[in-house]
C-alpha cells in the first residue's frame, strides 16, 4: 500500500493503476468522502485527499464525485494514479550535478532537460532525487513525509533550469512557505508558436486536469475547476511564426506555462503534449516544413527553461537572485530562427 497520494501522475504513463479499493461497510453512517478516507489511508493529509478527489483520482462506484459527497453503505471507492504502486525507498546514484550555488542551508542545481526530478513510473532511477541522496546525506523529506529529499518544488522532465534544494528541515519549511505565499521570483524563457497581440500580458485562468486526457492540464477560465493560476509574460523577440517570451509565475501549478500558452493560442514550440510539435503558423510544406522539422530535431522537447530564481535566504534573510544560461539546444533553435528570418522585435 502506498503511503501518499500524488495527483501529478508521471508524464510518460498512458494508463492508470489502482492503488486502493475500499468497499464501505453495510453499517456505515453518511460521512463526507474526504473525512471517510482520512481514517483509512495512512499518512495522507486532508488537502491531498481533496486534491485527489477534485482531479478525479478518487472515484465512487466508477464515477467522479465532489469532495462533499456523502459516503453510503456498500459504496466502492477507488484511488487510481498514473503510476503503479511501489515502495518509496530511493536508491542513491552517483550522477553528476550542475551545482550553481551551495551553502550549509541549501543548494541550487541547473537541471538538464531529460532528467526526471523524482522517481516515478518508468523513471525509478537516474533522477535528480537519486543524485541528491548520493551527494548529500540527511536531507529533509518533503512535507507530509513524501519521498522527495530536499525538494521544495520541481520542474517537468523535459524542462531545463534552476531548482532550489533544502539541506535542513528549517530551510525546507522556510523556502516552502515562500512558495506557498507566492513570494518566490521565478522567470522562465519560452519559445512559443505565433506572435502574441500584446507585447506584455497576464494570463489568468484556473489550471486543472483535462476531462478528456488526464495527462494534460487544461485551463478553466470560469474557475469552476482546477486551481487559481496567473502567468505574466513579456515578448523578448518575435519572428514571423514564433516568439521568445519571458514568463513570470505568480502561482506554480503543474504545466502552468504550457497550459496557459496553449489556452491563448500560442503553444510552446516542440511541445508534443500540448500540440506544439507540428507547424501551427506558416504554410506546412516545402522548404519551410523542412526547416521546422530540422528545428524539432535540434530540440525534441518543449522549448521551456527555468532561467532565474529569487528568494530570501533561510538564515541570513538576504534576497538571493540566480540566473542561468539557455541550454545548447534552446540556443541552437533560436540561432536557426535568426538565420531563417529577421526578428520583428
């Protein structure tokens, strides 16, 4: 039996696995679903349960229900996730890390594209967490005891860039609160299809799992589902068919930038999950098609990089700001567009 519910399933999984099946006793009195499960699933917080119910990871009689659903006798409750049940033990691995900064309280790493942050389905080894448990000892676990030593936040497997790692329990709590309060400064560079109408803008819209595809996040502008999400963007360079954006996160939801940019009609370049791995602007034929196909080969992942990170140091309370260079594949694609057509901006 797994010890926690993770509502952010592994990106590479295309099927769901049953982790729990509970048949309600005949004599059970009416009780809210989240309260009912709190007594039956170990080491799971009420917030986690509510999030799992809203994302439809928890179903009753094979149907999604609301958090306020009252459990009835003989109801069949299932918890399904995108990864199979597995022991949460983490095996240390001697994997080189690009450490940008380190002191007694924390360290920053520049994660390469292709590296999974923590073990999950199809990626039980070779992850950032495997590397951290080898290079650093006695790392604090994530909140609620989840097996993520030192991790305060994470980025997608195929997104490159900066991550801050806590080395003490105090640093973990101090940094986690800044993320919770949205006081962390996070800047991403994204290459998107098309040219936004405005040079600067703000995208506001709840982000939650798509009803059609559980692996994809969708935007719900009415706020009737998902979590509140805000992305600020500024156009740095525009070509005829693509644009380089600087995105600042006010919130940090799963796939937030990727979902928000698709929502406004500008999916990330080469983002297969959100439809950016095909020509969306320009005539998809001839030399232009060959050019774009070559660009996809140069960068066979979403064009997204976590470029800068700013936060208050847990001990000194000084504000620290870190910046990272764009990785080689990102630079190569930008240079390719530079040579193909003069920037508009």
